[in-house]
């Protein structure tokens, strides 16, 4: 019986810039870190979510925009979307413009993590 989500695993190419993105933009904090022979696993938690970040510069880059098989994007619910958009921009990232979510009364915007994974902020 499934009781809920345990974690989301993400491959990244560089530790420092990825930890900074997930910490500063999304509010995650490092819970633990395991250095292995071929990579490093960093567990980061926030908002009742655990990210398992694999630091491995030998992983191939994303193949397409975001339609590659597998994880398409991560989505986080946000309030005060304009303020979140401005905050992400102030941190030096390049969020897309805020746009309506088709077929709903809600709005959203995307920003990419340092390795190109789309991150959605949704009302």
C-alpha cells in the first residue's frame, strides 16, 4: 500500500550551484550527504518533500525541452506569484513570464535549475 511520496531524485552536474538553487530559490535545506565512489548523494528537505540530488558531472545533458521521457518538470504551489517571480529574478535566475494556466483560473511561471530542469511555480 502506497502511503505517500518518499523522494524525488534529480541528477545534477555541479554541487555548489545546484545546492544554491534548491536552497535559495525553493527553500530546501541539506539533511545529509553521502560521498560515494562515482557520485555524491545530497538529501534536501522542505515543504514536506525530500529531494535526492545526485551530483555526477558524467550524466548526459537533457535531450529536449522538457519533452524528454522521464521527469518533465517539478511544480511547486506558490502564493503571491508576482513577488516570487521578482525574488527568483533578483537571485540572478531568468524566470519565464507569468502566464495563465490553460483551462483554469490560475497562473504560473517556469524557471530552469542550473542543469536545465524546468521548475514550475503555480498559484
